[in-house]
C-alpha cells in the first residue's frame, strides 16, 4: 500500500503549455514537499506546504488538507522544466518521509 | 554557504563486502537524513539523525546502519552487501527549525554491487 500516489506517471508537453501534477496521500501529515530531480540525480526541494498555496516564479503548489491532495502547476512550461517531480509527505506521527513514485515530465521545444 | 557534500560519488563493490558512505551537511544544519533510490522502489527513507541521535528509521534490515558525529557529519554503513543494494544513496540536511524542515539534498553516492 502506497501512502502517496502521484499522477500522471509520465507527461509530455509542448513548450508553453500549462502543466498539472497531482499527489494524493492517505495519512495525516504535518507537511508536504514537492521535489525536482534532474537527470544525473540531483534533487532540489521546490516547496514545503502545510496549507493553502505557494508560488515561486512559474511554479505554483496547492494543498487541500481535508481532501489529502496537492497539485503542482507549471505555467508557460519550458524544456528546462524537464525533470522528475516527486511528492513527499511528513506524517503527523513519526519523522520519516513517504515518497510518491514521481512524475517524469518532458517539455518539447 | 557550501551545499551538502557526499563522498564517494561512485562506488563499486562485490557481494558480501561492506561499504561506508559519508555526508557533510550544510554548515549549521543539525539534521541529516539518508535515502535510497532505486528504479523499482523509488525513493525510500533510511534514517534520520539529529544532534548525534537517530530520530527515526525506515524499513530496512539491520545491515543498514548509520551514525552522526558531533560536527553533524554523518556516515551510513551497509554490511554484507547484496545485489539489491545497488542504488543511489542520497543524504539531505535541514536546519530543523520550528515550522521549516526543508531538505537540502546532496548529489548522492551511486553504489553498484557486483
């Protein structure tokens, strides 16, 4: 049983398109993180959310605690956005993270 | 500020051997977490250390162990290596201040077990 489910698994978009990646989780959480992993392995933390919405440049992350759901939006997508996006949650109990399997995004020029 | 560093970056071992990986966190960060990433299982939590104490441990066998030193540097050890231990091992550090536990990841150590 996966505590965190992401969709879609793979996504191909044309440059400029609006992109949405979804994350659903089954446990009570203290925070949800969106991570970006480029080819070669480096992981960057994009957002940490416990409620509401955050925006950074062309990236927007939202979370609905009642529905246990979060979305990551990318506006005006660009080929450099091509990466794997991973949702991770920190449960209320315990201190470990649970990770989604990731969404592989390819943005075509 | 320098980022999280991990050594070595690449490692090849044979079954049955043991390996030690090292992680130096961002200066001032007292929390270090370790993760294993494989194509089949994705990212999985190994353990987390804070001020030299293990705070939590994931579902890995006892062959996986770790420790943290007084300068917050951390090591993880895998004994009696198995083929399935081939993976990218990532460490991440955080300041663990109230309201924020943003994780800063290192580049990883890619371990291949032959």
